[in-house]
C-alpha cells in the first residue's frame, strides 16, 4: 500500500512557493501579505493559526496576526475586515473558524473581498468553482486534489464516493472531482447522514474520501479491495489526533491511503500559502 505523504508533499509545495516569492518580492517591491484573524482562545484554533503563521514565515509571506478577545462584537469584527479589505499590503484574509458563539461567521466570510478570500469560502468563489472558472478553491479539498495529482492517481472514469457534504470540504470536493480533467472526470456519489446503507455506497468506491468528523468511522469492511482512501478527518481523542478512517484495518485493503496526522492537514496549509501567493500575483500584476 502506498502511504500518501501529505507532510512531504506539502514541504515540496512550500519550497516551490518560497522560490517564487523570493523572485517576485524584489521585483514588485513588497512580499505577499496574509492577515490571520483569530477570535477567542480555542486551543485547537490557536495551534492551526500558529502552524499557518509558521508556514508564512517559511515561504516569505508577511503574516499580519489579529488576535481578538472572545468578547469581540460583530461590529468590531466587521470593522477589522473592512480595514483589511482596504489595506494594500494585505493580499489574503483568513478568519479562523469556528468563531465564538454570538458572532455570525457567514456574514463575516461574505464581507471578505472575493479577491482576498484565500480560504475560498466566499459564495462568489464557490460559484466560480461550481462553474469551473478560475478563483480561490477551498484549501482542504484543493489539498486533496493536489495530493492525488502529485502521486499521479488519476480519478478519470473512476467512481468517487465522498462522505460528508460540508461547504468547506465534502461539497466542494465533489465538485472538483466532477470537473473535466485527468484529476476530475469521476462519477461522484456524495454521501451524508441521511444516506441509506452507507457501507454499501462506500464499497462501490474506487476513490473513497472521508470528511465526517467521527473517529475511525470508516472500517475495512466499507472499503473495496485496491481502493484509494483519503482521510480528511481530524479528531482529537485523548490528546491524540485520529482520522475518520480506521487506518490500521484499512491498510491491508486499500492500494493507497493518507495518514492522520501527516495527510490532508499539511496539504490544507500548503494550499492556503498557494492561494495567498496567487492573490498577491493578481494584486501586483505579476504574470
Ligand atoms: P461537518 O461537521 O461540517 O460535516 C460533516 C459531514 O459528515 C456532514 O455532511 C454530515 O452529514 C456527515 N456525517 C456526519 N455523520 C455521518 C454519518 N453517520 N454518516 C454519514 N455522514 C455523516 O464537518 P467538516 O466537513 O467541517 O469536517 C469533517 C472532518 O474533516 C472533521 O474531522 C474536521 O476536523 C476535518 N477537517 C480537516 C481539515 C484538514 O485540514 N485536514 C480541514 C477541515 C475539516 P449531514 O450534512 O447530513 O449532517
């Protein structure tokens, strides 16, 4: 079985981006800039934000951290987004989710200028994705597709089953898999909590994608022999990170699989860096 090493692949992507940023920064007189907004003190979010800021430093992107107290009001948060929308040194704006109760994340995400929406959550970018137009693709599903590309695992003509239909993972992933191309052109089944006989649906998959949020939910009896299994899940169990798939039992059935940690997590951050550099190139007018 091939272990799809997201950590090493993400490192290669960061190295490529670093070279590109090093070439562009003196040419355009400034480095790319990413503003990262963290509201409250959710421990997992703090770790994610730190990892994103570390990746920025490595690639040569200026990160502008905005750590706000949990008591921040909707009005204050929106005022900050307005300010960052107008800041010419900020190419991308990331609002770390989830935000504390009482804040409307949907409204905030829609307020981010689509050309600075490097997380790809704005309806304008989701619409462009659905129509196959260029724009910012959400980082996690983009990371999944990039990993398949780097391992040359073509989905063309294959049956892809995606479990989970969230707007940030499952649904955009199902759209990407259905777009024309060597890493697309799949026949896609999108499953969710109302899908009858989920195990049987999963067993039909040449490519099985789990984005559910339930540790070890996908077991080996749900996987077809030789399938490619991509585990997007990140679940914290007793201080350990665990995927949505029972890795130990599936390794004997799958032909390729992502580990957790070290699979889609690092790929997601690499795609955030990639989107930030894309936004920068668009803003400075680089070809
Ligand atoms: P959501 O909770 O938003 O969505 C979960 C989806 O799983 C829903 O569509 C839900 O169905 C479906 N689901 C839940 N229970 C079942 C079930 N018993 N049978 C079938 N489907 C079910 O989660 P996210 O999409 O935000 O995240 C999914 C996982 O991916 C989490 O573990 C999260 O931590 C991880 N994640 C990882 C990232 C990374 O960087 N690697 C980034 C983002 C998320 P329904 O819609 O019917 O409720």
